[in-house]
C-alpha cells in the first residue's frame, strides 16, 4: 500500500484555538460581572448547541445562554480572522516529515487540564515519535508510515501510543529493546519507561508482520 499524505487534527493540535476560546469566555464573564468557577473549563470544552447553552446558563447565571454563546462565537471569528495561533513546534515537525518523505497520522484527544504533568506527556510523545521516525528511515520508502495517538481515559489516566512500519530484525533481550546505535536499551525508550513508572503506569510493546507498536499508560495517582 502506498501512502501519499499526512492527516492532522486542527483545533488544539496544529492551532492553539482552545486558548483563544477560553480567553473569550472569560472576557464575557468579566463583562457580566462574574468569575467563572474552576469547573467551567471542563464543562464547556467540546460542547455545542443545547449542551453549550445549558453550561453557559449555569456558570454565567443568565436565562438565555444561547445569546452569550453566539457573542463568544462572533468574537472568536473576529480574532481568528486576524491571526490563527500555531502550536509551538508544528512548523518544525511538518518540515521534518516532509524532508524525509514519511507519511504521518496524528490522533490526539486530550483535555485542556491533564491529569499528569504536561512535560511528561510531551516527553513520552516526543520520544515515541523520534524512535518511530528513525525506524521509518530504515524502512523501504514505499512502506514508511507512522501513527501517534494520545487520548484520555477517565479523569486520571492518559493513553499514548506509536506505531510504525519497520524492516529488518527487532533487537530484544529479556524484554528490553536494544538500541540500533549503542549498546543496551535505547535512550528514548528508557526515558519513556522511566516516565511511565514515575506516573504509576507502564509501557508495552507489540511487533510482527513488519509493524512495531508501543503503548504507554500514565496515571495521576488519584
């Protein structure tokens, strides 16, 4: 099978639109003379229509939440017409993929407030991606493909995974995957293992039929 492109989600992955939404909601709250409670962010994220109206009415203490929501959408359109903020690192990632001809698919569905440290999630994702990309460069260009996913599971767990095509032999000893560049376990996977265990989670590997997959769980400890 030949792959000809990469697919990315936009809101919250390529573009930092969620931050603009939250700023706008809080602007409107100040104009109504209220301070939004800590649960507003979680309650409003991902909503629309009737559900959004009910959330707005609860937190803004108004009888017509639709009017407030419409005003928020109007202001968002005005702000985004002037500038759509790009997430840090997006341009570099896209350039990296393009230069190496590696098709990539991202699937990230994470809440604005993570149950574990954001730095730990970023560390795991970057190491998984780097390992997958390096394996891809040693693979027949026609088979190159990398998929990276990150999703929340309940309020205290994050699931992360990477899957890539590979050619050749997987070097494994006693459940440890050895580096192709130096003796012992690869530095990237070693860092992922340490981060997972620090967060009460684990790392698991599956490979065969030319596909190598890594699954990682991070827990908040609650």
